[in-house]
C-alpha cells in the first residue's frame, strides 16, 4: 500500500478509480498553497531533505552523533532550529530535529539578505572567483551551482554543453576530504551542512541530468523548462513535481513519522559511498524514468498520468531512504 503524501497518488491500490481521482484533486489543491512558498524549485523541498537527514541521524554511531551535534552548534541558524522544535518533542530526539533542519540550510540562505548570489545566469554558473573556495561560515556566497551536476544527454543529436567546473559532484568530494581531515571546526561545520544537503540533492534524478535538444541547446535546467499542465495550482514544471514527491511541509514535526514508513534499501546499495556512482544512478534514472512517457519531445506542456505519478512516488521514496543510509555511512566512516 502506498502511503499518503501531500500531492499525487499515495493511494490504497484497492480504491476505485473514481475515488482515486477525487482524492488526487483534493490533495493537489492542498499542494497549490505550499508550492507557492517553495518556488523556485530546489531538490528536494525542505521536507525531503529533512527526511534524508532523519534516516541518516538514526543510523549514526554514538561517537559520530556527538561530533555532529557539536559541529552544528556553530551554524548561525542553530538557535532558530532550536526554536522550531515542537514542544512535544522528546528530549532524546531534539538533536535529531536540529540535524534534520540543518539539511535545509543551503536552501534557506537563498532568502537571507546576508548572502549574495555569485556567478552568472542568476548565480547558477560556476564562473565567479569564489566558486571553488571552502572557507567556512565567513563565505556568504550562495554557490547555487553546488546543488546539481546536470550531466547532459540528447536524443536528437544536439551537441552537448560542458558541465560546470564546480558542482555537486566536486563539492561532495571536497567536503568529505575536509570532514576527514584536521580542518578547523568552523570549516567542518559549514561543510557538514552542505554535505548533508547535497547528498540529498544528487539522489533526486533531476539534479544529475539535463536534456539537451534543438530547442534547449544548453539543456532544460534539470527539467525546470519542461512544463506541465498546471491542474488546480499544482507544479507547473517537471523539476518541481519531482522535488515535491517526498512532501511539501516546511516544519520538522511530521518528518520522523514519514521516515518511519520508508523501506530500508535493498541489498548492498546502502553501502555504496562513491558519489560518482550516486550521480550515475540518478542520471540513468532520469533518462529511463523521469523523461519517460507522457514526457515527450520538447518542453511541453505535458499532462502526467496516474501511472507516471505512482512510479515517480515509489522511486522518490527509495531515493530518499537510500540517500539517508549512504549519508550515515559516510559520516560514520569519515567524520573526525
């Protein structure tokens, strides 16, 4: 049985088609309100990133957990995270709730006037002088290009553009090296929150792929240019649809119960800690699942079918769980 979520079909398979259609309409209407607050698209929305972090925190070894808790106290949003913890939260879970919220920090600063957008194309090009620096919290640049590695592919023979020099793939490697080194705690704290976030990012298939065509010679921006029929205010592009699959709530209250319903990764998948493999998986899934029918040639608009939404939901749940388990292993093995 598929569990309920904030838009799309987490529906019991035994329900009639008419009941399914009615419930989807109601859920999509709810999503309309939350979607507006989350634009522009980011992977995942806050809820998905917190789910990844929740899965990971529960798997941290005691020594690693204590080190993580210590480092997060250096983040400038730490007191804000403390204030956001629901009063009903058990004392034993409060540090987990902090860790969960830390996963949203690289997105939250996009709305903070203390931080600036570096690079061209609204900050998405890694062409600024500070693009590859790693200096800790004194860095007030947004580094939007760190959130993705859009490996390009084309089905019509259009030449492929180059990938940004600094991207999610390069930064995961940079941050892992710093966390396992003798770098100072300010740098490690900064790198920790970025790593927690980007590991979630790269498990969202559209943060690892971009479709190139005659009409989008520089790529479709990870599906952001692929338009959907916007039913009752729902997501109007492919990227936003995938970002919202885990959920669209912005508070941490319901994340642990949602994470409880995820199924553990199959086989040895959770033990794969090579970020190059993670991105290759997402790239392959984007080509085979994300850009599958009813997503056709061009930029749409396309109308998503119920079967597409169901397949997408199952895949999104698997990727969230897998990201959390892999993140935990990396931190347990490497954080000093």
